[in-house]
C-alpha cells in the first residue's frame, strides 16, 4: 500500500460517546502500520482529564498518544491541537497546540466573534501538516456528529470533515442496544452536505452469531444507501488508555491482571481514592497488569481498611479533592494509615494534598489551605504550568515519567523520592507514569508487600510495554479480521463515495431567538394567553437542561460541551 497516493484521510465518528471511536481509530492505525503505511492519528479537539506530555513538552490527550503508539510514530501536538480539561460544571482549561492558554467558560470560548474560525483554521492547519507528512491520517470525532445544537461551532466532527473533504465512518456500540436507530438517526439529522460525507457504518461490541445480525444490516443499508464496513466482536480486557475520567464514575471499578495467576502465596490489594476530577487515573494500569495485584477505586474510609496500598491520584482540583477527602472521612483514614506505618502513595495532586500546606491564589483562589500534614511539603500554585518528561532512579531502579501540574512543591524534609519525598511509608511525587518502569514497579511492590506483611511476590518478567503492544495488536487484529479492510482503504485513498443519497428529514432549522413581544422574564405564555407563574421557590425546580435535553452538570452533559467548554465553575483548579 505504501506506493499509493499520499495524504489520504478518514474520520471515525460515533453514534454516541464511548461508541468505540478511540479504539477503532487506534485499530485502523495499527492495521495500516502493519501494511507499511505511514499513518498518524488526529483529533481536532478533545475533552479529557487524561493527558500526556510529548518529548518536546506539549500536552495532548492520552488517547491520541495511545493512537500514535498504535501507528508506530512519536506523538505530537499536531495530533491534538485543542485539548479541553474540565474543572467542574462550567469552565475548562484550554490547551492550544500543547500549551495552556487560559480557563474559559463555554460562552467565553466561543463568545468572541471569529474565535471559532480562528480555532478551525488552527485545527485544519495541523491536519494539513500531518497529511503532507503521512500517507494516511485517521481522525477521531467526538460524541456524535448529530449533536445538532453544537454543529455551528463544531471543530471535530462534520466541521472538520466538510472543510477537509474527509469520508466519515460512523461507529455504533450494539452492546448498548438501539444501534440501528442510532445509525439511522445520526445520518437523518444531518444536513445534505454533511450526509454526503457519511460513507457507512461499523458495528462495535457485538456478541453472538453475526448471521443473525445480517438481515438488520441489509435493511439499514436499503433505507440509508450506505454499507456496513464490518462487525467487530466484543473484546474483553483490552486495557487501552481511556479518554477521560469525568464521563463515568469509577466508583467500585476493579482492575486486575487477566494474564497470569499470582506468583506468591497472597495477592496485594490496592485502593485508589476516586477523588473528584480525577486525572491520569491510567497511572494505576501498570499495577493492575501485575499478576496478583487487585486495584479498585473507592470513596469510603472503610474500603481502605484491608488495602495494602492506598493511592491518592492526580486531580484537576487539588483543593476541592482535599475538601472531599475530609468530608468523606477518607482524610482521617489516611492519617491513621500513616501513623500505623501502612503504605500511601500520592501522585501529582495527591502528592500535594499530603503535604503541610497549599497556597493557591491562581486557580481555586482559596489562598492558604492546610494539607494532611503527612509529608514535609509546601505547595504554591504558579501561573505557569510544568510540562516535563523527567527521568531518574528510585529504589535502585531507573524510572521515567511525565509531569503536568501548576503546583510548585518546596520539599522541607524526608527522603528524596522522584523529585518528591518519602516519610516512613508515605510516598509522594509529581511524576505520572513512573509505575510503568518495570524494575521500579517490582521494587516498589516488594516494599509495599513487606510493609503490609503480605507474602506477595512480583512476577519477574512482567513487561508493561510488551503488554501494551499486545493490546494494540489485538485492536489491529479486530480490524484486519472483522472489517472490510479493502473498502476502508478505498475510503482513505479516494475520499467520500459519490452519489450517496440524502436521508430525510435532514438537519432541523435553527431555533429562532425569542421575539420582542415575548413575555417578560422569558417565561412561556400560559394556555389562557397570560404568563405562566414563576416556579414556587419552596418547591424543587426541574433539572437545568442543556441544548440537547440532558441535565447540566451530569457526566454526559460535561462530555456534551460545545466544541467549547461548559466544564467548571469560574476559578476551579487547574492541573495539580
């Protein structure tokens, strides 16, 4: 395939969030790379609390870094030019070309005339640079292209596809049910020019006999005029980096190795405090890959009792997470653990809140806040964001990691530990990803097992890097074995097929603004022509709903934010 025309492209869209766009994009990248095609991933705008630092110090979404690995190329800011990092219910930090440019509300993001055009120009310039360098660029959409309330400001779905002339493959998660209606509705709610780019569909997460599904595939093709490009089976235990930690609650989630049984006589239990706005929770994936290590996410103090190691992870809101720990009773439980000499590890924001004091006049504007006092550390939040790829050693083993934080730590004592410190069995570092260093991870787990009195033995040959490559190969296998790869390549090479039919009704007309004679206060007229009374302040009001009808403030609503932001209250913390 390498001899074919350069610069092809494809946009992988989805009927919903979590339909499988990220993994399908990664799978196509891995399949193409196996064929000798020079391929790169791209996502014009991503909303995620899981991010990564490239070798040149740019911050991008972890999903795009994972897809770059699948493609066998070094990740760069070109692959994710706009990254939105929610800080709560109303604002997000905007990261443009790998650098933070401010904390903005949704209205602030697109409120200035011409901002959308400027951002779209940046997105398309990055895509053009990639297409001039790579034989193929596989783009990932966000949410659904049929989010009609967001189409005007779209930077990642049909807005990019239209501007770049990309064919669009729509992925649907059949495990949720209603996939045929979702495929049809996604297509039928688009305007004609957008529909002309919808090349076909891909079913994801199918369980059972595919022959029983084929009549439905044929019927949908007959009413839309678009083919199916494959049916991917449900695949267990892929363990691929997830896009973010805000869209779902990890409360009660358990992760453990499915590769091999424990080496020692006992298992090791790891409890991860599921703090609000948890970021880079993928830090614990390397622990979960170890045979005999069971990782679970918790939010109650009694769940720490039988844990051999407690991890306080990174967060986009250190001060808010500290308050949450105190309100939940987890702070007192952590203090008791430290006094008993039982292991605690704080990473990034989790490290900061284990210290003596936090001085934050930048994001939360909370001023000086007392920490848990478990480590001799004082943290001051700075305007500038630290983005780095440090390396060093700990416990006699080499370690690599990456840093993403505004907090600057002053270490006042303890033993040095990965640019942080350790006191007794309480450890703290700003380094994400350190546990992916195999030798260090094994040494650390041996230390934890000794402190916990467990007869746990780390597997001597677990390679997290090799396991991750195996998982990416599985994604490539899914595409190669269950998708029509020749048809996919024709899309990449030739662009959207000609003559795709229009599926009515198409995009509805924009809702008109209220007329000048609308009732005062914006309340609708009552059936008798008067004005509806205001809600009784003593009664609970109906949920505030966004333009798509979902309640604002819910995880799905946060994912729904325009290609702008409706992430967090003004002044919420940035990355710890």
